């Protein structure tokens, strides 16, 4: 009986060690995010100005333009939200490294060499997606929405945008994360292919369903305008086609070995 109890205790030890290790990695990530949050809040004005720049550029030349807030606490909580967004955004590479350190001991040497490119590609793809929405999608979307303004006349009232600080920044931050996470599609599909859960043939056969699904997700994640929806949908479909090609190369290499 004591021998059996001993075996159970020994089997539990690796699990407990993994949980302790996971807790350690999570604590380190949370500490970094907390420190970055404080630093980001100190520079919240600069981060705010950076995020507002697409709107400022779109309405440049019109001195009557402004961003408003309608509650006493709105700007304060908006700055907190901006600081949290910046801290998570900057901490992302470190969080991925912590995940890698946690997973690495359980991998074989050849598996470790395979995972490293994914570790590098993940933040790069995320930043590319974020840059796409900031420098291309947002300026076009803002101009699209501003086109619905009217000067009024003949008894009709003018229609002019009075953008709220909180709503505008929430939209920008949501789009940045939506595009950044959506650009992880090649990483996910190629990892699934290496694990045997996806094939290039299967990805090709399901292409028509993916197209419908991508634009359905784009409609949910983006504002209700065709520019941002197409701006998210088309790059994801291009990444999907590149993923099929990458999965085909993985299959070819696997067959050769």
C-alpha cells in the first residue's frame, strides 16, 4: 500500500513542478506588464498623441476639429486604458519568450530548432498587422466616415463628427489587436501541419469556407465599413494562401526524410 502511495506521489511531482514553473513565468510576465504600465502612464500623453495622429492627419487644416469627452472620469480612464494597451503591446515578445522557456524543456533538440522560427515570426507578424491598421486602414476608414458629413442648408441641420476620446481610442486599440492576432494565421496553420492536424490538400479544399469565415470575422472585429473589413479580409486570405504553400513545403520535407 505504501509503495502504491509512493508511486502516486512521484507521478504528481512533475505536474506540481510544471504548475510551479508556469506560475513563475506568469508572475514574471505580470510584473513586467505592471512596470511597463507605470512607465506607459507617465508617457500616456505621447502614446495618446501617437494613436490620435491618423485622425489628426485626416482632419488637418480644419481648426474646429477636436476630440471630446462627456464624463468627468472619461479621459482619466482612457489614459489608463492607453497605458495598459501599450504595456501589453511592448511586453508581448517577453511573454512569448517566457512561453518558450516553459515549453522548451519538454521538446527534443530538433523540435526546439523548429519552434524558434515561430517564436521570431509571431511578434513580427503581430507588428506588421498593427502597422497595417495604423498607417493604412485607419486613415482610409476615417476619411470614409467623414464623407457622410454635410454642411446643411435649406432648412436642414449640418451633420458633423464630434468624436469622443474614449470611443476613438477604443476603436484604434481594438483594431490593432484584431489585425495583430489575425496575422498569426500562418503560424497557427503551419504548427497544426507539423502536428499532423492540417494538410495542404485540406486547406485547399476548405478555401471557399475560409473566405466566407474570414469576411464574417472581419465584419465582427472591424467597424461597419467596407474599407476596414476588406482591409482585414484580403491580407488574411493572402496569408492563408501563403500558409498553404508553407504547409506544402513542410509535407515535402517530411516525405523526403
